[in-house]
C-alpha cells in the first residue's frame, strides 16, 4: 500500500484527488490531508508517505517552502497547481510530475500508475556518460570536447555549431544528426529540427510567442510543440 498525503489550500481540490484515488487505485491510500501547509510538514514527517500531492501557491507558505523545511524527502512528489509558470522550478525540485488544475483525470491516472510501476518495478540506470569526451572534425583538424562543457548544438546546413561554456564556439564538419549519435541521450535532447540542448544547462522555460529553452549562456533555442512533453519528462530524471 502506497501511503499518500495531500496538501492543498482548497478543500475541493483535496476531495477531488481523494475521489480519484479511491475510485482508481486499490494499492494507494490517502492517510492524511490538510489545507494548512505548516501542518502538512508535520504530517509528512510523521507518516513518511510514499506519495505527496502538493499545491504550490498557498496563502501562508508555498509548496516550495514546504519542501525546503522537510527532513524526510523519500517520496514521489507530484505538484498540483493552477500556475503553469512554476513547471521548470517544480522539475528542478525533483518533482515526479506537474499537474495543472483543473486536474485532467487521464493525466492523473497515468501519473499515479507510473509511480506504482516505479515503486514495484524499480530500475536503476547509470548516467555517467555525460562525462565522456567526444572527437569532432573541424576545418583545421580534430578537437576533443567534454560533453559537460557543451551548452547546445545548432544545425548549419551540413555543418553543426557547438556552443560551449566560456563563450567558446566550434563548427564541426558533421550534420546535426551525425553529432546527435555522439552524445549522451539522457543529458542531451533534440528539442527542434535545428537544435540539440544540454538539459543540465537549461535555466528557464519561456512560453512567450512560442516555446523556448533559456540556456546558461542566455541563448534561447526553440522547443518544437511536439517535443514539449518529452522535454519536461526528460528534465525530471536528470
């Protein structure tokens, strides 16, 4: 049985989630809920749940403040909020999922089902490939680049521009598809036909006049509409 705690400043939000859980998941039980985030901290420390459903924008303290005050954090965190602008910050706080209100029933069921699968079919995947060095053919020879120094890649016809830390730029005589095969696919993501980004260098998701990933160097490569959900999912597992 997966013990679950719900923290939401609106009682109707709590009751909605309770009903969805009771109707759809026999192996998930809401052991406690509260509209008071301060009390929620105590409940988490006392019950040590496997799942926490947490609102973000609350009158006293925010959901992020709740996380910062916790000692016990060994649970799957699902943010439930009406504010989509918190998505990237939620992911950076290692949220398992980020559900916008009004809660979509199918999205919620899929989220909880994935948590159940992870809890009962735990798998560990090594993720140290981002430290590897790659060889790149350039105009005057071959250069060696550490993958963790790459911020992003941009297509330029049959060539690819590598943007690195410290404002370093290299033009490789390989197209973007060829360069993609050299990279760690857990760390790098082709967010657009012309762009590959290092997910660890993303600082913000910008949704003004399109969808863009703001990178650590200030650049903002576009995220294709079809890639949004994959982009957000990949950020969760860094």
